């Protein structure tokens, strides 16, 4: 069965990375072709694995007729697992293996396709860069690490892949490390995400202590059957979520993601669409049985997701850097995915993860095309670019309209599923604020689309050219998916009854549409785009009065709610002060008293004791005579 060979999907890229580093200068395109061929092979194998999975008969699998496959009692879906013994540590046997289920397949398809598109696009975008080969080597390692993360069947290997993803993001965000801003951004991303990773590691160790295994299946079975107490399940779930918050940039760990724009734009497309930031959402979905067993943890997930989505949407609405608008958009949509998971909307969250991944990678590649041609990122310095960059304008607009929730594009259907889950399982406050977030999402997407591409073309941009074909084709293919991927949500003739019949938790759920909610979200989205048209194109609405009236609020939002300043204050006033006290204590007490006092005493005693060691024979002879006389006197006194 092809499913048994799914482990080869990341291996191709893992093998390509060191080969490019060692032999890159001798290879075509400095090794870029090797990286592209490796991820293309992974994409081809994904289709083979998907075909094998869809061809497996669930009834036969349930009767153990299909090797390694069964109907999962946790998710209700067909799950195929293949493992091998790794090593023994005392009585503990550690294994390595892969887990193939609908969630795995969804992520494999997203990662391989987006990584392939980004790597092809990079041929044009990164052309002439002196570190061209190194870029593709790290790119291959990044994709391989994420593919491993979604395939593994135990928490220990997941953590290894999790950290590899973090290392690769550090290398790519700081790719142009000669820039101080890039170095600082890379360090910030690495340090902030490590805080969450500590929680994840503790959660994994807690699960191991509870079930005596790193196996995901063992942990999920214990949570489902009640062998794992509710308290342990809640604690483990919250610790796992802490790791997910760091990777998926949830408040208050969101501060690293906007600064990650210092890396090459294709890197941003990969990080925001298919690798680093979606790893957190994937982790919560993968460990969903533990979250469900807890119950309370899902409420925390929903609250954090809603706060993140709302706050990031407001910041995106006032940001002026095109890439940072998209970065805050990513944070907001990741918040919506977390909100969906917290509202038991497992299918909706992953479906939106996929739809968002295609649209957001398209938007970043479109932004990269603009930056590549104009060398500008501030949307206030743009306008009318559709006249000189028509292809980029069309595909960027497709991505913006999709994520803005305009029917009938993919983002509308996936976001609608999230709203249905929130409406069904959470209080009215959640659905009201989720609709507000959807409105803001449409507003900032309309602004990001209209200001750079429509309006009057600036004179300095009259000679700007559109993207070369190496950059254009990936955008076109992603644009097709951004527009049409939502069709997978529908019921179609045959056994396919919508995405909920393939990707689900518990039991299958066919496509359904809540009319009042769908119509309301469509009205909000189209109204937002119409409002943006009146503001930024027709200029018939002036926002200066509103800006003056809400100047204080606007200042807070423009300064990103002062999270960075708060962190800097904590570092300056708490961390550095406490560190200074520890350093003083170490120097004065530990070093000067506990270390130096005994050592000085021993040194002085040694000086005193060595005074008799003169090296002169007559001194030693005198000492022997005195000793002999002394012993004789002592003997005489005893005998008297």
C-alpha cells in the first residue's frame, strides 16, 4: 500500500538540504532545482498516498483486513499507523512511526503544494542573491520538518520536528542577517516561541508520566476511556495549547509574527500559509481528544482565539506596511481557527486553515511581486498599480476577496462554517464578536487591495513591470484554489457529502448552510468592500473626522496595544533588575564569601605549612637532630 511509504514525503527534502549545502555550487541553479524536485516528488507521493487512503475500505479496515488501518474510536475516521522500534530506555520502548488519517492528508497536501509554489516563485524573486543556494537548502529543511511534524505518531518525535521548524524559521527570518532589523526579528521569533515550547514539553512529559508512553494513540485512548483524570487532561491540554499559542502567534505571544516580515517575502508566504504558524492549529486539532476530555480547556482556546482574532483585525485595519497588514491578517485568521476548535468546530477550523493557506500564500506572493517591482511596502506610497501590474492585481484581488468573505469564493464558505460552529456551541457574545471580526477582516482586505492597485498611478511607477513567469504561474495556480477550493464544502453526487464526510471528529457531517448567518456574513463582507470603495476610490467619504474623534483609541491600536512596549518594560525593569541582583549575589555572596573565603584560608594554611620546605640540607639536619632529641626526652620522661 502507498500509505506505508508516506514517510518518504519529507525524506526527499531532508536529503536535498545537506546535498545543496555540500554540492550546491556544482549543481544547476546552485541546488535550487534539487530542492524543487524534492518537494515535487513529495507532492506526487501525497497524491499516491491520498489515492491509497481513499481506496481503503473502512469496513475491511475495521476488521483488520487492511494492514495498519482501523476506525479510530477517538475521531471516528479511518486511521492508518505504521511504526518501528526505535530504542529502549529501561522498561520504556520508544518507537518511531507515521500516522495517516484525514488530518494528516489535508496538511500534507497544503504543505507540499504551497512549498512547491513558493520554491518555484523564489526562482524569480531571489534571483541574483549571493546566498541563493543556502536559501533553498534551509527551505527544503523547513518543508521537511513541517511534513515530519504532521506525519509522526508520537509526541516525542513531534517535539523534535516542532523544534526543527523553529530553527528553520529562525534561519529564514534572519536570512539577511546583515540587517540589524532581520537579526532582531529572528531572535524575537525564536525566543518568544521557545516560551510556549517549554509548556509543550512539560505537557508531553505529563502525558508520558500518565500513560507511560509517548504514543498519541495511548494518550487519546486514556482520555477517551476516562483512564486519564479530568484534571490531568485539562492541565496537559492547556500546556499543549501554550506551545500552540507560541507557534500560531496567539495573544500574548503574537508579537513575533509581524517582525518576521524582515525575511524574504516568499518565506513569509510559506510561514504564514503552510508551516510555522499553522503548526499550532494542527497541534490542537491532533490532540483534540484530550481537549474534548477536558472541556474547560476548549473554552480557554475559544477565548484566546476570539481575543486574538479581534485585536489583530483592528491593528491590520490601521497598518500601512502591506506585508504587515497581511501578517496581522494571518494572526486574526489563526485566532478564528482557534475559536472554531474551541467551539468544537474541528472540520470548520481545518477547512479554513486550508482555504486561508491558499489565499494567504497568494497574497504574500502578490505583495512580493509589488515589492520586487516597486521596492516599496508602504501602501500610502502606492496606487493604480493594476495599470502596470494587471496579473498581480487580479490574483491579489482574488486572495483579498476570498479572505474578505465575498461569496462564492473559498474564504466565504470556510468562514461560514466557523460562524456556524460558534453559533451552535458558544454563547451569543462569541458569535457577535466573531461577526465583528469578519466585518473588520473584509475592511482591511478591501483596503489592502484598493489602495495599492486602484486609484491614480503614481508617476514614479509608470515604468514598473509585472511579475516574470517564474513568479506569475505559482500565483495563478494559487489564485484558482483561492477562488474554487470552497467547492469542496458542498455535497456532490456519489459518496462525497462535503468536506465533513472526509475530515471530521466523532461522526461525519454533511454540508449544511444556515441561511440567516450566511446572508448576514455576506452582507457584512460586501458592505465592507463597498464602504472601502467609497473611502479609497470614490473619495466620497472622509474619515478625518472619525480619526480626530477617536484619536486616543486610534493611537492605542496604531501602537499595537503597546504589547512591545510592555514586554520591553518587563525586560528593562524586571528581568534586567532581577538579573542584576542575581549577578550581585553571585559575585558578593557566592564568589567572594562561599568560594573565596575557604579558598583563601586553604591558601594561607598552605603558605604557613610550606615554610619548613627550604631546600637546604643543614635545615633538614637540624630538624632531624631536634626531632631525635625530642623523642629521647619523651622516652626518658616515660621511663622515670
